[in-house]
C-alpha cells in the first residue's frame, strides 16, 4: 500500500466517497482500480442488482422462513407504496409511528402517569439480541439528545444479576417496562419480564399496577395478551422485519421515549438516505457495496478470518456488539440459500472495542502479529462533548493508527531510528527485529460529520446493506438464524434436570458430570 500511495498522489480522492453525513476513505486498502473493477464484476456475476430489487419489492428472499425482508420500509420517507404479498404496508408502518409518537410524548410530557400518579422517570427495555442491541447502541450514542428527566436501562441477560442490579436503582412508582420481543416466546425475555412484574406488584401492592407500568413491542398479540399486557399498550411490528434489523420499528420505542419522536424520525431519515444511495448508485460509487466487496477481497482472497470494528467515539462503544449480531447471525452460514454446502469461508468474526482504549489492549497484535485483520475506524469530526483538546487528541490517535497500520516501519527506518538514539553494533542488531512493523494492514476510515440521529441512522443502515451484499455474493440467506435454535432446545431439556433427580443418561459424560456437580454444589 505504501508503494501505491507513493505512486499516486490522487489516491485519497480516487478512493473516497460521501453519502450525506458519512464520508468513507477506503484508500488504505490493498486495491487498485483493476481490483475494484474485478470485484464489481463479481457483484454483477451474482446478479446483485436483481437481488437488491427483489429485497426492495418485497419478494420472499428469506426463503427458509418464506418471508419478505423489508426493514427499509420502516424508514421509507417517500410516498410510494411498499408491497408485501400485494398489500401496501406503509399505512400500517405510519400508524405505528404515530402511536409511538403519541405514547412517547405522553410519557415525556408527564401525561402518562404511573399507578400512584407519579411521572415516569425510568424506562427499562427488557429484550435480547435484536430486541436489545440496536436500541441499546442508539440510546447510548444519542444520550445528549435525551430528555433530562428520563433515564433508559436495558436488561437482556437471564442471569438474575442483570435485572437485580437494574431494579435496585429504581423506584417502581416511576418506572416503565417496555417488554420487547418479536416472537414474545423468547424464554430469557419472558422470565425477566415475569420477575420484573413480580417486583412491581410486590412493591406497589396491586396487580392493577401492571397496566400503567408495562407495555409491549411484538408481532405476537396473543402472547402479549396472555402475559397480561393490554393489546392497546402493544406496539406492533411484522414478520418481514428481522430481529437484528428491527431497531427502526417499534423496537426503538425506548429510544423514542428517551430522545423524542422527532429525533427518532431523524434517525429513520438518515437510514433512508443511505437506502436511497444503496439502491441508486453504481457499484463502484456505492458505499455499502464497496465495503462488502472489500470484506470479500480479504476474506476470500487473503484468508482473513476476522474483521475489526473500532469506533473512536466512546458513545459508540456498543457498535461492535450490534454489528456482531447483525453480521454473524446473518452470514454465519455454511449452506447456500438452496441448501448446498459451501466449500469456502463465509461471514468473518466481527469484533472490536472503542478507541483509544483498544490501542492499549489488542493493537499490538494488529501491528506486529502474524494475522491479516482488516478494520473499520469510525470517528465523528465534531464532538458532542467539547472538553479542552480531547477531541483533537482522539482524532490524531485514530489517524495515526490507520497510518501506522498501512505504512508499517521498514527495517531501514527502524535501524535509522535506533542509530539516532545512539545504538549500534550488537545492541542495535538485537533490538532491530522487534522495532520493525510490516504494515500493509488494511483499514477503512468512516468519518461522520457529528453524532446526530441522522448520521447514526445512515451508519447503521450502511452496515445492514454491506451484510446483505456479502450474503448475496456468498449465496446465503442472510435473514434466518436456525443455528441459534439448537442450543435453546437443549437448554429447555436441561432446565428440569437441574432441579430433580431426573435421569440424565441421554447426555454425554461431560454434560452429565456437570449437571451432577451443579445438583450437589450449585443452585442460587
Ligand atoms: O438470537 C436469536 C434471536 O431470534 C434473534 O434473532 C433475535 O433478535 C433474538 O433472538 C430475540 O428474539 P425476540 O425478539 O423474538 O425475543
């Protein structure tokens, strides 16, 4: 890459793109124009444009679940209809957005009161996976846009510590629980919701309190009603919205209450802007398509197994976790959509951590380890937290890391540096190999204007489309997640066996031994 930069002073301009608040510099990649031409030919060879059209027009591209994939409809700001099985879904989408607006405003204005007549001050989202990670990321990133009197909390883990630690800080009289579950059958979520309800009823002394302190977000009216939540307090979404793509639906209700519906809709508008870019731009000028192709270039052609996501922004600390679900649940597949076993690698391991902290944790391996690790660096140009020169230092670190990864430090440069420090002879020779950086490590730098609802919407939508494009190129159905089911089934079998002397011979010796040990020494 060093040579490519030296040979072409226009490389930055040539390999950078803009869409609204998003600026992508992809010049620090192992690519030439020829590489890009070949990669876009690859995209053409799998009929990517046709797959994009099929998604957009509501075809059932989630073949194993026989469903359309239309999270883009949730943020459609235009007037055109979006058809699913011949029916325009836009009126229902707008109706739920209106219902979210009315409800979130009534909570924020103190019109929606708790059972004892007090204002709501704390919202607890109970959900897991896509019903947790997206809203949690956004709530954290957009906290400065929040209402002063309202705090949000996210409880996902069935580990009782998660709920207990949250409740201990809360007053039931001023707490609203938003039970968020597409299926409303996820055991972790239902158990957390049940325990939260017991806490509330015990503390407020009446079952009638539930109606003022519990609302639900789901596709499953029957299960919501069976749980004891009035369907009038249920916010609907639809089976054509995948869990990890559901942030834009009523799953964002907690966020909407926190930041207000105008900001929530600004986030939808940012995502819609990215959708329009994605659906209209030629592949070689299309940000999600390029990111996808670059990922495939390293994954398939260089054998890179992982992809790092490094936000230089503390408020995006949960972005790697959200993208883990988005990418790994979507493209962690080993058969094609037609069921044929693949003989090449598909979705990479996604991982990461906020910079600069990660520099002091895992960057050593990026700089001098043996593996190729492509990375995305995400950084806002303006900060929402002006504090002395903190932001300049943050930016300088981000730029320095991508530069160091790209340039490395040659043996000759390291030698000169050591000599300038007064070293020579054997002392210099001994230290020299430790001071050499091979470089040539690829990265994308994604600059946001500023952390706004609009920019965040564009950023997340960008990654959604990247994942979709990669799935198309690998021939996958990116919208099911059967792999998650098996462990869930086994857990249901084991639960009763922990409590009773039930026969456990169906299990392997390890699982049997661990159950026996837990029966003897464990339990809460
Ligand atoms: O992890 C599997 C999964 O089905 C995810 O796809 C989903 O986001 C999560 O569980 C939660 O599901 P639900 O919203 O139905 O509770």
